[in-house]
C-alpha cells in the first residue's frame, strides 16, 4: 500500500438521514495515513468505543481496498481494534475550512 498513488477519503460520521461530509486526503498525506492506520498502536482486547446513536460518531477513512473507523482513541479495521489516541484529532485537522466552520461546533469538546 505504499507510494503516492494511495487515495483516501475521510468521512465525518455526524449526520443522520443525510450524507455525511467527506473530503479527500492529498496523495502524500494519504500514503502516510494508510501506513499509520495499517499499523495503528497496540491491539486491544475490548472492541470499538461505543458511539452515540446521534451526533458525532467518529471518522471513517476509506481507501480502495480497506476501511477504518476511528472513534474514542480506537482504530477499527476488519474487526481488529488498535489504540491510537492522536489519530482522530489529527485527521480532523485535515478537514477543509468550510466543513470545519459548518461542523466544528458539533464536534465533542476537545476535538473542536
């Protein structure tokens, strides 16, 4: 999964009944994130952090052949959960300014 041809899209899982906002990561960023998420932190025994039914439910990062869900310091992929305390905040920092202006106030305190 190396190289600058990696394409990733980040989805802010926040809306119910409407499409969630999404944004692509630039090629160099996407390659770095794909590598980071593929080897995220140490595996943990417990499952993903429970997300609320309404409001912010984390981030979904999708590539051509894989998908990660990031919420509450946990990175989940194909049923495996790893810890990565900084991933959520750092990915939110890649959000385009217009989306941040619109959805930033709805993010949990500490992620705004």
